[in-house]
C-alpha cells in the first residue's frame, strides 16, 4: 500500500515562505509517497504559488475553507480508513522517513512538559504533530476503549480532549495547555520516534506565526532565524539540540 502524506498549508500575514519550506526537501523524506497539500483558505496571491510548488513535488493540491490545525487533524483521524502521515510546513528532511515501520496507534516526536513563555502556559507533554504517523482506525478504537474503561456510565457526556487543543485554567496557577494530540498521549497512547529517527529531520517550530512569537523578549530572534533558514535551508541542521536545551531550561 502506497503511503499518503497530508500537509495543511496556512499563510499568515503574507509569510508564504513558511508554507513552502517543507516542499523544498519533501522528496528527500518521502521519495515515493502520495502527497496531498490542503490550502487553508489561501488567498489567490498565494494559492497559485503553493499549488505550483505542490505539483512540482508530484503532489495534489486541495483548497479548503478556513480551518484550524487541530480541527483539520481530528477530521482526518475520524474519517480516514488507512494509515497516513501528517507533516508541518516547516520541516527540513535530511534522510528518508518513508520506510519507517507503521506504529500500532500513532507516533511522533516526544515534546516534554515545560513553561511556554509566549503563551504563558504550562505546556503539557505530548507527541508533536510536526511529523506524525497515524493509524486512524486504531486511534478511534483506543478512544472508545479508554472512554468505556475510565468514564463511569453515569457521566456519559464526559469529554476528553484526545486530539483538539485545549486550554485549562487553574485559579491560582498557570494555565495548562494541552496542544493537539496531547490528550491521546496522556491517556497512554502513542510511540515516540527513536533517536535515530529524529536524526532524519529538523523542525523549525511556529514558522507560520514566528513574527508573533518573536514579540516576546525571550524569543525575539526566532523570526529572523527562520528567515535565514528559508534562504539557506541547511542552516536548520542542529535546531533540535537548541530546542531540547530550551525545554530543559523551562522545566
């Protein structure tokens, strides 16, 4: 069965480079996979550029009405029958990842709990959705099983944010942020990528809105770093070590 990779392309404040970056090395990571790029209500001035770049990568482009990332992913998980990949637009591929073994439920890059200064939240650990393998049938089955085993029938309307991004305020403490798929991970599902697998790619983080993130003094250089990498993609090599150090310093 041929692998399929889904990408959601979003352009904010005309930062089209952030929506095109992954396509520069996509075929390094996925030499033969089927590619589908969804445009997130792209304006005409950007739609044609991204559509053309998708076709250069032998991919299919589909324009969508305005959506958000977690809603888009939940729709895929709840509607697909075959395993698939999702990939952010700010990935730099160093090696092929297409031959990796399919996980039982889903797999991705482990992201630890840390204090996130830009949003001012306590970010809950998860598998990051920047690059993820998903078996949607298994995910749906595990969600049903977890609900049956953990939510008493009396509370039949209980809700768990398995996939959707969820902010949980704490009256006398920092707000908790369960980002996309954090609920699944914290319910006990998911397989982290191995160290060897992580060497196959780099992730810029927040590329589509790095201009906003850079308004925080502690992250003021992020947007300019991204612009340099867009011009010279190989500068992305080594970013993971910098990001890991950032997580450790914000535990």
